[in-house]
């Protein structure tokens, strides 16, 4: 169903009618207009809700900035003083339209802010002024907050303009980071924009830039990779991101991301690089390529390092990435042979108060133990059973943790009769039955775990 909208002029006329014809006080006239339109299902996003005569929509800070920027755009030149003033206006606009001020972004978008800033960026970029270019990119990223804005950006030629900068000679890190911020904002939940950038060979630009610059120097690059390879647009039945990920891998992005992890063990970019690598590793072949490049060693070192510095976010993201790579049987054995089970059990003890880390550790162990009795035996010997029992008792309301614990217990027990005795003696049955009773998503995995523990009444 199409969303009903209203123009600023029509809104102002309604408030004015309440004032002049119905004799309402200004606050009452404004509130009545808002409530009436809301009840009629009208979307007031981007409307400056004010009383005409007391305050004009054009007096709103966003509108004033758009007017200033429009003046620069229509009288554009590369004069240093003008560019400095333009940069200041763009910087103010990006601050006003940041994620914490979505209504300001709505106002800007409704008043052709996306088209204006895209046009300004196309003009300032050739001037060679880094300050104004970066300011324009930040302003543009702040305006691309939804699908409609992103598609306005596309119709304005935005993807072509951004790609021209990425493929040009200018390699200023702030500019590159700004370009990838815009790409990420535009492609979020938007299959059309993902396709636009892929048609423009974004993967080739990414690998060239990754090989030229040190790990972590362009943080938004990793986010852009993740977003381009994430199926998040509910409007499409079948996303193309799997094929995009294969294209990324074919030209070496997976190996470059492994290098990034190896170089940036103590960098803030470890998390975003690991999430990007997980998005690229979509099949067995790519997972084995990552391992062959030293990816397993790099990830395990990151996990070790997360414990040493107390960084639970790194621990969680790297365990999640390792689970993805362990989908390959070859990698599964390599992880175990490198002491992976013991190392993640150690991490679980360090972060025993964080359910999100524990659930990733248990999911990883469940993957490592799947159809692998030797790995299951090692896991129980390392303390996986105790981990599950303690975690399930400590976090009874953590649904995903409870589910992952049940999955792990099943894989530890199904091919290892000796493990069943150890697990049951720890009292794990009680925790599993409670999870089955409390959490709907745990019903099937809990039933399977009880069955494979050898309990006859597993269905009760």
C-alpha cells in the first residue's frame, strides 16, 4: 500500500486554516493538524511542523543550510574561500542529519537534499580540495538513511560519481573512507544499489585499494564489503549476494582480508574485517582458500588476543567467523589440530559472564563435533560439557545460548557413548528439559539432545 504524504505548503495551509477559520490558538492549531493527518495515515516525515507566521519552514536549520549549499552549487567555482565556506556548511548538515537526528535527515531528503549534495560532490571532487570533498561525502552518507533516498542517489548518478573517485588517482584515506561510507549507506537493505555497484566492478576497486593501503586504514571499506554481500532487502525474492561473494573471492578479496586480520591483531578494525571475511566465505572452496592463506592461524591468534585484552566483541566475532570456516571438513580438522577447542574453552572461561560469547563458543564446538567422534571426545575432555551446564544454568533466559548448548550436546553425544555418561552425570538433562519447556526455538534441538543422550523419554 502506498504511503500517503503531504507537502510542506499543504501542511502550513491546514495549520493556517485552523487559526483563521476555526479560531484555534497557535499551539492547538498545530497539534490538531498533526493529529488529524496522523489519523488519516499521512506520513509527516520531513515536514517542518511549525505555526505559519510564528516560524517559517525556511527558518529551520536544515533548510537554511540547504539554501546556502544550493547557492554555492548554482554559482560553483573552485575558489578556496568559497570551498572553505561550503565545507563548513556540509559539515554542519552532516552533524544535523546524523543517525541521532533522523527527522532532520527526513527534512533534508524531502527538500531534494540528496540530489543537491550529490551534485555538489560531483563538482567539488575535481577541485582537489580534500576538506570539502570529505565534508560532502559525510553529508551524503548522513542523508542515505532509507531505500527511497538511496534510489534518489542512484537516479542522480551517485554510484558513477563515487566509483570515479575510487578509480581515480587521489588516494587520500579520508576520501576513500568517505566513499565506502556512502557505498555502505546506499546499499543497506537495497538490492538495486548492490547491483549498481557490482555492475561498476566495485570488487576490482576494493581489491586494488586493499593491496595499496595498510589494514585498518580505511575502516568503512570492511563495512561496505559486508553490506554489499548481505541479503537484507525484503523486497526481493532471491538476492544475488552469493554470486557477488564468489566474484569477490575470485579476485582475491578473501586472501586480502586474511592479511588484514594478520596485520591488525590489536586494531579496532579486527571485528569489521572478520565480519567482512565471514560474508565472503560463502562456500567450501572459499573457506579452504582462507585456511590456505593462514586464516585459521590468524583468527585463533585474534581469539587468544581477545582474552589477553578482555575484548569480548573480538572474541564473539572471531568465534563466529571460525564457525563459518569450520563448515569445511578439511578446516574442521585443521582447527582442532591447532588446539582450537582448548583455546575457545579458555576464552569461554575468561568471558563466562557474557552470554553472547558463550553461545558463539558452543556453536563453534557443535560444528567442530558434527560427524566427528574424535573431535567430540576432545571437546568433552577440554570441558565442553561443563561449559554447557554452567552456561545454561547461569543464563536461563538467553534463548540463542540455550539452543546452541542443545545443539552442541547432541553432537557431543550422538556418536560417543562414553560422552553420554559424562554429560548425564553432570546433570545436563535438567538444563536441557528446562530449555525445551521455556523456549520454543529449543524444542527440536533439546529433544534431539535428550534422544542422543540415550534417554527413552526424550519426547516428554
